[in-house]
């Protein structure tokens, strides 16, 4: 565990840093080959805040970080540090320290020389360098390896050296580009707690890039979730997990993933809103404040989201809002089991497939308002074919759509059970649904809610 100490003779905490604010206003980055890496992003990072940029590989989060650092120039928009325009300011003049994924240590230098390198470049006297290196190294728990070369260190020690080299500059802003991705899972869990505690002790504004939702939800003050260069949602970990702004965010966060089901809406005034999931029905009480918002979709189809924690197995004859089905298969995780239950409904699936799959993927086809709306959400017009059109002219489930977009397939509802339960594949299961924990999304993938957040 990292213990942050006070520098002798100083009344301030380790680093004596001044916190900074960061603001991106309508920032876009288009590379020379026409690739839009970042698309019109606006984001504010507050003084001393730990902001995590979260998203899959290739979503533009590292490009955002590099533009803040000055390593990339935005194609349009402005970047402000402490309310000052820095678009044309060189990286060395931004008072920023960056920690890279591959540590970027000099192999021919010792640990002490690596940490002291920024001070040596700045012309700091050797005696002061030595004192500050010792302070930082002891705080990071690597004071006993200052004479070693990076090749003699473990992955965790090398990451601490990289952190030390950043800290010793006493920056206004930390930028971290997936610093833990090259480490094993156990060490990642240990270091993410240490990094989170360290930057909060220092009080340094931090922007941290990761594709790991566990890192984002456990470390961040706020999370900014990106997809294909577009900012999807910004909020505290509790907000983005508990009330996701879009269908993509709902699907991206959580393990197991949120169950996303296609539902037909029918309104019974002053009684309830009926949500038809295949042949089964859930009822949203009329006194629920969300019922009025969902009622606007009477006669249409929406997407209903249910996390595993909103579902619980009940007796077969239980009353209330209950879904019934048969277990398709079980996953045993030691502390719990996950049952995947076929309830006869249709799932809406959010995909992030690789580029090579694009040429092989088939487009979903459909008719009716919801099918056309799903295709607008997908972003392409569908072309019906004999292979993907059923006898009624609707979408046959299980047909893959364009990669990184959405398609429909038979639903397998993920339900948490006790470890090694006395059921197996094929067993019937009744599932109680907490309606207050159900999420609703429209045909564009936006949240249906009133006064959300």
C-alpha cells in the first residue's frame, strides 16, 4: 500500500501541487485519412477531480488525453486549462505529467535516475534532486530499489517508478493512459487502490483513460463514457450505473450485462402501463412517476432494461410482477451462480465487434415503426432478404447487424442464484421483477425518464 508522506520542512502535502481545471469545448479530431477519432466533445473537469474516460478500444479516449497533453492538435474546438486557451501551447508549458501504458522508462538508467530525469532537464541542482527523489520514492514504497535498473523490477514496481517520475514534476494535472493494462488482475486491483488514494492525497486533477469498467467505477469521482468518438454519458459512478443516459451505456456497464428486452407498450389509464415481453406482461403502476413518460409510447415498442440485481427467483405460484421461463444454461462463479432463462421475449443486443467482422455481418431487416426506428438507431437502412425476413415481413431474431451496432435475438434473462443451486438446464424458473429498478429506452437508444439525475 502506498503511504503518502509529508515532505520534511514543508507545510503542504507531497508535491505541493496547484490543482487545475480542464475544459474541452466542441472538440473534434479528424486524422488525415478521414478517420473521425473524436466527434464534437464538450467536457469539464473540476479542480482536484479524478475523471475517468471509459470506453472500448478505438473509441477516442486516448486521443482526447493526447489533445489535452498537447501531443495532438484538435481539428476544431478549444481546450482550456485554468480557463486559458492552450490549443497552441507546447506540452512542456502545460504543467502536465503523463503516465503511459508501457511505463516508458529508460532501461539504461537506474530507478533514481528515471525519477529524477524531469528535474535534471529543468536544471534543478543535484542536492535538491536527490532529496526530492528520496521523498517521492519512499512515499511510493520503492525507496529500497533506487539503484536498480527497470529490467530488474516487477511490473508493479515499474509502474510506481513511472508514477514517481510524474509526481516529482509537481504538475497541475495528471494524465494516465491505461497505466494498469499490462499488469495481471491481482496487481491491477492492488495498484488501482493505491493510485486512487495517492492522487486524492496529492489533490491533483487527474484524467485517467481505461477500457476496464471496474477501474472506472471504483476509482473515479466522475466517469465520461465514450463510443466511436462520441461522448455518451457523464456522471458519478452511481449515476452512470444506476441511471444510464443511453442504451449503449446501459449495456456497457455491469457484470453480467443488463438484460435489454423489446417491449410493446399498452396504457390502461389510472391503472397501469402494460409492457408486453413476448407472451408475458409486466405492469408499471400508474402512481410510478415514470409511467406518464412511458405511456407516451402507447401502441409502440421500446427497450426495457433489467439488471440481475433487480431480479430474484420466487415460488412458481408467486404473484406480482413475475416472469416465467426455463433455464437455458448455468454459470457457476463460486460465490454465486448465474442462470440464463428463456422467457420467450426478444433481446436487443449492443455489439462492439472488430472491423474484420464488418464485411461478414448481415444487416437486420424489418417492417413497422419500431423496426424502422431500430434501423435508424443502427444507422443504416435495412434491406430485406429471404434469409432474414420471416413470413410476416418482420425481423427474424438472431440475424447479426452491422458491427458495433444493435441486433435482436431471443432473450436469455441473466438471474443471480445461490452458489450451486439445486436446479439445472431445462428447469422452470419464476422470476420476480423490481419495477422500481427497471430502465426504459426509446427507439433512438435514449433514456425514457422524467427529471432524471
